[in-house]
């Protein structure tokens, strides 16, 4: 189950099965203006730099996270997961020198952040090994099984057992609004086999795709049993979340953040 939290004027969503600091941010509570109103966390979308930095200060204050602890990556719609450490701290306003769509760590004092504007944000927490992960899953990352790659990385690097990892799939564009062509559905069928039928329906000669269900299946296949899924659609709720499709790309970004 997801619940909305408001702290110091900042509104964000949390998942009740994740028992460490985390947030799926909304548009509410920031200082940005115009098409970026108001809690835009996108650093390279054209928003005023000072406003974006103030937004980071606000969300970090609401979560009681050191702004210098945030670690991000250059997201490229792939399936690579990068392990990060305290050496990666303090670079949130610098252009990342690495490409990946997922981050993982066991270090306290390191906060992971990924950005979305319709794609699927996934947060992972293993309370036994005290490890976390954050994943950005577009349709390409989904069909490349980035969710499973994150579980494997946490298992290989930290000794996590998949049955101990808890996952939260956050707000993203949902089946109701995610109209695609055959390139997406063909990739889903290749990745999921007959299970892809649960993620695809036809409407007016187009295909409606459920990326939440696809990623849930990937996580179950990787061995997870505790998975919480948001029922919110970023396109339907574009007043609350940034939606790339709804705004035709004229938007800010929300983020999924997790820290030990």
C-alpha cells in the first residue's frame, strides 16, 4: 500500500513495506514556476538552477537526508546497475561520468535517486543485509529485465537473498494511458513469453501496456515475494505528477529516493 505524506509543505508518496527513508516525489511543495511548477527535481530540463537547488533543499529537509548524500546517474533506458559508495557523495549538481539506470548500496549516509516522468520507479530494500536499490525502468529497461538485474546485483555484491528484498513500484504511466506500437509488445513477449498477455490489451488497433505488471512479474521471477505497487497513473494525475506524454515533453521530473 502507498500513502501520501506531507512534511514542511512537501508532499510525497511512501510504500508501507519499505522500512527505511524513501520517497516517490510529487509536483507539490517546490518553488519552481511556469511549466516546472513546483517541485521539479530535473537538473537539465531548462528550469532555473536556483529554483531546482532550492527544491532539493526542501525535499532533503522533509526526508531528513543530507543533500550531499544524494547519488544520481546518467539514465539511458538500459539495464545496467551500478554499486555506489560514499565516494560518490557530493556530486548531485555535477554531470554524472557514468551511465546506468539503477543504483545500489549498503553504505549509510548514501541516498540513491532516480528520475521519472512516466517511466517506472522501483525502490528495493533488504532489511537483513541492510542494502538498498533504486531503478528507473522505461519500456526498454523493463523488457531488458532491469528489475531482475537489480536483484541479482544486490545478491552478488551484498549477499542478499531475494526473498528478503522488499520492492515498491511507484507511480508511472499505467495501462489506461500507455498506448504503444508493436515494437513494445513484441519486446514484452520476447521477455515474458505467455506471461506478457497479462500486460497487454488492444484498444482501437493500438496496444495498451501495463509496465507495472511487467516489472512485478520480473521481480517475482527473480525471487521476490513482498512487492507493493502504486495504483496511480502519472498521465491521469498529471496535476500531481510529471507526465512526459501528457505535456509532450514540456515538464519537470519527479524522483524516487531511498537511503539507509
